[in-house]
C-alpha cells in the first residue's frame, strides 16, 4: 500500500482544536492599536464565541477527496480554488459534481453545505449511490458547527437510498 502524496483531512478534531476556534486571532499588541469601534466588534465576536462554542467541523471537499467505497473526486466544477500543502491547485467540489471509482463507474454528489455556502461539497456529503465523502486533501477550509446555532435547512439534508 502506498501513502498518499498529500495529507488527508477528516471532520474528526480534538476538543482542544475546537477550543482554538473561539480564540481571538489578534495579539494584545494588535488590539492596543484598534479603534474603539473595532474593539467593540472584537468584543461582540468574542462574546458570540463564548455563548456558542464550536462543537464540530465540516471540511470542504476538493479534487482528490475520497469516498468510503473508494471513489475519488477527479474533476470539480466550482470556480473556488485551493492550494494544497505541496503547492498543487485543486478546485472545490460542489453538488452535481462526480466521483469516479476504480472500475470507471461514477456517482454524483447529491448533498452539500447548502445554497448559502454555494452548495460546496464537504466531508460527509452523500452521493447518488449512497456512498459518502470521507476525507479531503485540503485542510484550510472548514465550516464550524456552534452550540445552539442551527445549520441551514439545506445543509447535508437526508437523502433516500
């Protein structure tokens, strides 16, 4: 068995990682230079994060993402691009794109992050054959699920089959 050419990312993260999603990205030195208006926005955002801590993540699926049954997203149609750790450019997958299997069969991505998120596919998206995307080579984009904040109604809806 050969190792992948790039790391793969799943939706599984540690509680420590989830806690980092509520921390301010600004240093004390940076905050000292903020206007009062900017500081108020930072305080509001921090209060929101404290009231609604991160409880899960969904990572964006891109070309190179794999499915439980061995399929791979080979060509995505979204205009959104990402750069992998190795410098390779990949496109974000979206609902309607196809996964190709080793035997040449294909299945269409039928669920995603919803219209408000450009119908991008995520780790956890379902396919027309009942398969599911299980990982992605791109770790830089994720959707955060927060306690007490419902996801959009069309986010990974239940599908028949």
